């Protein structure tokens, strides 16, 4: 098998994970992305953003594959792939066990005839930059291949270890019907003892049980049950098991425009995305995750509310300085590759609104306030009182000039609305009259300056004639009914300006608002928001039609990235994307008539 020179298509990757990190495995058996021990740790396999020389681990039939298939074991992230060659059939089961040191298990079994397999291991710590010290070791029957560089170390165990060939390790082996071999890669600190070998049978069994138990707690989702179930599992997989932090995606720098510069690091915890994720999880019965995240939030934003950031590290870290990795050529030539995210220093006025809406949903589901959670919400409302007259960078994190984005103004309104309800309906303390006054002032301002009377639509920002798909969230937070005249006019304008081959762009990048080179693919979450809006405004046939089309963009395992390039017929952007999956969940709920409380009961302030 020749050395690999290019990554697979984004939709050709499967995800396996242990709720601490995740690996991407191509449909040709190559693990091209793996960060250890956390989602945001430096990658040890980075071929996804470069070539095979930047790190990968491949196990694949040596002869031509004439048929293949793959699936997850039901309600899990245990991947089962089947490959048929002219001589036989082999099955590969791959997973990251949930109760061990960070590890990857790959069990290869021949189920028919005999199959020759090729294995190639290229370990490169530090995002493909650091060549490790590799050595073989044997302890009784325990055969090992060790890789060490500074504090990081990997150990590969199994009876089919590859041999050194230059700066890579390759091997060939043959399995006959009924034969099986296990290969287990474990991560550990180089100054610690070797981790104990994994009991593979037990790990497969327990990991399967763990995922299926979690999935079994959810409420049924009607006609879209399979899609919703897989999306909720994705959201769980992106939630760090120990800290409760929720990452936006498992990857960095997968391009929004192939060959372009819109390549960002999504391996961090955006308050906005996490809050929206919690709303989706709450709607299907997952209250424990809400409590876990609320505790994460309290730790992350502890201190002066004026210092609240839009995103944090998995444990609440604040320093997420953005830099480029110039040694990596990028996904299929899309540069630069970035780690960290410069948007961490932006002022995005909508974020507190999304957090307050999520905490309001938790309250309505019966989650009690503790002695810290309501004071935190009061502190966030205090920040809005101090900053509501400031321009911001908006939900899309523009790198152009700040504006008074209408969506952000509405999210300020929504935050106050939630605080007012907490006092009026749930007996919390707070300056409710002052909040009510500011809420009404914001509404009047939005209806006056955020609405284009001539065209009959809300606008992207004050003084603009552009629209923005984020305006579809106005009914979601109770600012206006989905079938109000102004909202219907906004939908019509969004359809006219932002539909591209039937899918929604976020906004017109050629308008220059974001300070970047124009061009990107349609944003999947926005199209799901449109399907939800259709459903909630009575356009049920349009909603179902759009939903069916969007579901067809999932890969064969039910995974969605950030965007979909219609012209190229392929997924684009980081993957799997939490926002795409949670928007799917919301749209399914709307079409099924099972929408959130705020969708059922519009604010009484109107």
C-alpha cells in the first residue's frame, strides 16, 4: 500500500470517542485525527490536516476491497466495519473504552475465507511536528511498541505489531476464518509507569453497555427518532465526562470553503453552543448533564462578571491564544491551520442571552437553583445592564467592525426576559422593575432600528439592508410569534437573499461585514432553523421536505459537519458539529409538534 498523501472526504470519517477525546477513522481504515488526552490536546495523528507523514494509523485489507460497509453498534460509538476481498471477509471493531486510560481498541476478525491486511503506524506528537523515540519491548507474553516524546508516550500492544521502516512502522498479516487479533493503543505520561493491559472483551462489553444505558434514558422522538437519537449521542460524545465542558466540534481547521482561509479551531467550549446543547438534551430527559454543565459554568466564569468570555477550555481555561501551524499544509490544501481561537477576546453580546435561556429551561424542567446558580444569573444580567449599549461581533464572530447586531440585541432582551420570569414566576430576588424597563426599551429599539419598514424584515444590524439567518432564532427565544407579520416578512427576505441551492447561508459574505475574503458553503444549522420556522408557522409540508433533504446530507453513520457544499456534493467545516446536530434535534421536535416550553408559551411581555 502506497503512503497516503491526502485526507479522505469529511463525510468519509467515523467518530469514536470516550467523552474525553475522539478519533476520526476514514472508510479506508486510517485514524487520521487523534488528540490525547483531551479534545484540545496536541494531535498525535494529524494526517487529517496534512499527509500521512503527519501521523496516522491504518489497518486495511492488502488486496482490493470489492465491497465494504460500516455501522455503529446500536446506540453506541463502537464502530464495526466489514471489508470483502476476493479471498474473504474481515470485520474490524474499533472503540475508545470509557473506563480506561485514553486508549483505542482495534479488533480484527476474519469471518470468511482468508484476508491479508496491511498496517501502517506513523506517530507524530505535537500536531505532526515531533518525531518520537520508538522502541520495541516485551514482558513475558506482552509485546509492546513504545513511542515517547517529552511528557507524552504511547504504547501499542498486540501480537501483530508493525516493524520499523524508516520513520514509520509497517506490517502485513493474514487472518483465516475464525481468527482474530487485537491491537490496543494507550496514552500515558512518559514519566509514569506503563498502563496495565486492557481486557479487550471486558472493555468492548462495558463501553457498549455504557453508551446504550445513556441512550436508553431519552424520550422517544417520533418520526425522526433514529436521527435525533444519533444526534443526542454526538452531543454526549462532545461533552467532557469529568468537567462537563461541551466542545463545539472534535476538530480544528476543517475548511468552511475548500482552499480558503475560514479554518477555525472548534475544540473549545462556547457558552452559546453549550447552552443550546443543554436545551436539546433537556427536551429529551437528560437533566444530569444540565447540572454537570451548570457546575462547569460556575467554575469557568467565577470572578468579575465583566470578565466573562464567550468560550473556555474544557476545564474552564481562559487562555486560548490563536496561532497558526505553518508546518501543516491544511486539509486538502486549505490554509492556515489554526489552534486556539482569537474570538475568545471578542465581545459577543448574544452569549449571555443563550446561557440565560438554557438556565431558564432547566428551571422550568424542575432543576432547582443552588446558592450559587441564581447569583451567577444576576451577575450576568448586571453585565447586560452595563454593556447593552455597546456594539459587538455577533453570533458569527465577525472579524470586521463591531455592529449593533439585531440578533444580539434580541438575545439581550431574552436574557432580561428570563431573569424577569425567574423573579415573577419562581420567586427569585432581583431588581425586576428595572429589568422590565430595560427589556421594554430594548424591544422598542429593536422594532424601530432593527426592522426595515420598506422591505418588511428584521435586518442583520442597525442601519443595514442585509438579513441574517440568525434572525430565525427570534421566535425560538420568544421575542415574536413564528407566524407574526414581521417574522414572516423576515423569512421571505432570508429566502430571497440567503438561499443557495435550497440551503441557507449564514449571511452574505460579499457584503464585507466579517472582514474576510468572501465565500463559504451553506451552514447546516441555519437550514435546520428554517425547517423549524416552517413547522412552527404552519408550513409543515415545506418543513418536512427541507428536513428530508438535510437528513440526506448526513454521512452513512448519521454524522454532520458544519456546512454542506452543494456544488462539490460534500460536507465542509469542522466535524461532527454540535450546532448542526442540536439544530437537527430542534427541527425534529418542531415538526413532531414537541417544541420547547418557550416555543409553546410566548413571553407575556408583548
